[in-house]
């Protein structure tokens, strides 16, 4: 058993010793690295970045018993609502009938079905009309 280990160690040592000269050699005919050139500065970009408003509004709705029923968060242009995941009937958490999680509802677009809001009318340009083609004789 010891002889096998010693033969393995000697073999590994000889392999490592044989590969060292190959690693230490350097190629003399290798080309030099390319020269680095300085790049000129370009024009400043014409884009203006405005920081988003840090002001956010949180509105909570509560039931008569004081239980929170809905939270509406408005940050900048985005609005989302979070509601608690109430279990239906007598289902307990972890049951097959219970709701695991209720994700946040992101408000994408609002429609004004009552027509209360009036659109600001922009001045409408008259549609261009074409002159009739001259008659051929």
C-alpha cells in the first residue's frame, strides 16, 4: 500500500518537474504590444436628465373595526394598490382553499366613463385640398 502511494507521489512530482521548463520559456519573437492612443473628447450630450420627484403619497382605507382594507401608493407617475389576502369563509392559512399571496395591483391607465373631464382642444388645422387637375384637350 505504501509502495503504491510512493509511486504515485513520485509520478506526480516527475510530471510537475517536467512541465516547469515549458512554463518558464518565453517566446523571443513575440511582437510588442500595440501603442495606446489618446481619444479626443466628444461634444457634450444634448440630453437633460431630470431627477424623479422623491415625493410619494400613501393613502390607507380602513374598515369600521380599524382593519386596513387597502393601501394606495403614488410615487411620481406610478400608482399601485396593495390589499390584504383575506381567506374566504373559514379557510385557515396554509389550507388548500386559502389564498397564498395577493400581489400589488399596478394602475396602468384610467378611463373617464362619465365624461366629466373635457379634453383641451388644440387648434385644428384645415385639411389641405388639392387643386383639380387641368383638363387635357
